[in-house]
């Protein structure tokens, strides 16, 4: 299906989606360069504005200038809107405005919406878009109310309410932007259960996927959750619980992170350190002071990310599940990938392997280039930064502010590819089905 933009230019839904994100990013960058956007009333250079806008739209959280101190309230509000648009997808907002204006959603627009929301078909898409927006704003309002009980006493009524709204949006959209200042993220609230658990819950809810929450909401009517929902939920719980246990073991006696905390603080920080890499970017302990094992575990969690059709990035939990169960099936001598006594179609298995390979290739390629351009930076810091950018996480070991011009450009492109690239490539390839009846002879290659 082609969507005609002009008589000579035809774009398919996937291309429109990619261009739409790019347009939002450049619009945000221009707004952030304006003097009104900075706290000191001067223009911010375009590369830092572009970096911040890309990070916001791609719901990453990596920043070259401190969000809390560099930007004015106008600039912070622009960032918050960019996060909301990037997290939910610009097509969701376009649908909302079309409905408010009483316009009919055409088939072409539904096709783009289908790509944006990563669903199997176009039936009920408009209804689902409405649900996504209502669900999102409802969860964010509840989150902001809970956060306000802590931020208002600390910052006053007006600033406390603004901080609550901003962090609720940033948390639910898995963006990781914070207004605390001085690149400290939430380290000053490491032992505050309301702040830590509220934001951790917002991250987990936003990263589970809208289609999964819709199934949970309609659970009694459906009687049984779909395989997709069950896999997404099981993988999410497993990664959070497993990650928290390992983080607790790795950082328990680390003087740079948890050693001097109370037992409650260690539990909260372990949970938070397990949730945020998938893929929010907040941190309640110093990432630079984490143990080597803790850093490596964080890289793994960042690469996997959240679930499909959510505000999170990474290769996604369901992709990781398919890869894992394919390996299990091979070990058992089965021809097909099986999950919960269900056969997974081979085209989905191929997509999972292709997506993972593309993602790994991107991370390795950018890491190799940055190893040349970022003189003095260690391999660990670079790999951590690139994985964080690809997974649209936003956690850093401190390299972001030290990036060269070329380094900033590469991380910008990595954040963009992490948000729309691999998904776009896979969907584009999946939409091209060969009609050729030619069948080639089978042959073998030694493996392993």
C-alpha cells in the first residue's frame, strides 16, 4: 500500500513514520535554540539543541546540558511535550486532533497508525488510539498526584506541581529526563519509597505495552490472555525480579553505591536499578561507581528493553523470548519454536533474529567508530553509552557531556535508529513479499 504525498513522491506507512519522527525532532531542536528556551536568555547551539530534542522524542534521556539548570520553564515544557509525543507516537496525537476536529480517519492514516502502534491489523485502531491516550493521561495524573506529596514540600506549590507532572510524563514515557539538576537524577531520593516506587511503577506500566494493558482491562471478557500478553508479562516480571536480585548481590557492599545505605534503601535501589535500564534512564545510585558486574548487567537489560507497542526501546522482551525459546527448541531437537505449547510462525522467528542482528550490528559499529573519535574514553564507557542510546535508555557513565561533535552526531543517529530504525527496517522488509515461484535446490553448510 502506497501513500501518495505528491504526484511524483510516494511513501509507504513505514517511511512516513520515520520522516514524521525526524520532523518532530527538528521542530523541537529549533524551538530549543531560541533564547526563551534557556535559563540565562541566550541561544543554545544547534547541536546541543538537536541532541536534546532527539533524546526527548526518542524518549532516551541522554543530555549534553543539564536539563534542570540549563533550560527555562519554556524549554522544559517543550522537552516535556517532545517526550509525550515521542513516547506515544506522533500519529496518536494526529489521530486525537483529527477526532477533535471531527475529521474521518482514512485508510491511509490507519495504515500509518498501525505501523506506529505495532499491531497485527488495522481493525479497531482508532478506538485503541483513544484508549492509549486516555490510559496514558490517567496513569500520568495518578503518578503526578503521588509525586506531588513529596515534591511540593521540597519545592513549594507551583514548582512542586510542575516537577510532579514533568517526572510523571518522563517516567511513564520511559524518557529518564529529570529536573533535579546537576546531572544527579534521583540519587538524592534513593531512600524515598514514594518517589522511587512511583517512578519505577510508571516505567514498568509504560514499558509493558498498551495492547497488553488493554487485554488486562478486558480480561474477564476475553477469559484468557493472548500468548503475546502472557510472554510480555512473564518476561517483564522475570527481568525486573531477576535483575533486582542480581543488583542487590552485586552492589550490596559497594562503597560507591549501596554499602552505606539502610537495608530499605538497598532494596529500593536494587529494584530501581533493575527497572530503569528498561528503558527509562533515571538512576538512584551512581552509575559510574557501580561494580563491573552491575554495569554489565545494566548493558544487557538496556539492550533487551521493554515490550512491543510500548513507550520503551531495545530489541523488546518478546523478541528476547523468541530467541531464547528457539534455542531451547533446537536443544530439544524440535523443528519449530514453541512457547506455552504454541508454535511460533517461522517468519516471526526470522524477524526476531534479523532485528537482534541489526541491533547488535548497530551497537558494535557505532562503538567501533566512537572508539576512534572519542580519544581517552574507555571501551566500557563507549559500549555503555552506545547501548544506552540504542535502547533509548539514557543512563550514562559520564561520557555524554564529553562527546566530540562527531560523537554527538553518532549518538543522535543511534538514538533515532533505536526508536524507529530497526523496527522500520524489519517492517519494511516484512511488507515486501516476493511473488516469485522460483524454488532453488537445497544444499547444506556446516554450522558450529
